[in-house]
């Protein structure tokens, strides 16, 4: 998971650098920046969750988690 999160960080940095170098983009710059930074934030949260699952050695979902997930 750390490797995937690191790759996501590299992609984020590359997109931001490209955004600064590109004069005209087909999508608004602010929209691109917002999208890529939010995707990076989500990846950071996924990494943090996976670390907690590993730390607490979770092996199965509890009924509460299954119910909460079903609310979507």
C-alpha cells in the first residue's frame, strides 16, 4: 500500500508540474488541481486505513461495519 501511495504522490507532483508549464488546458486549471489533490488526499486516507487494519490485525468485518457499508 505504501508503494501505491508513493506512486500516487509522484503522479500528483507530475500533474501539478505539467499544469504549471501548460499555457492552455482543455479543462480549467483549478478543476485539474482540485481533482488531483483530492485524489491524493483519498489515497492518503486509504493508506492510513490499511495501516490501521494491519496494526490491529483485523481479519473480518464486524456486523456494525457491514451495516454502515450497506448504507451507501
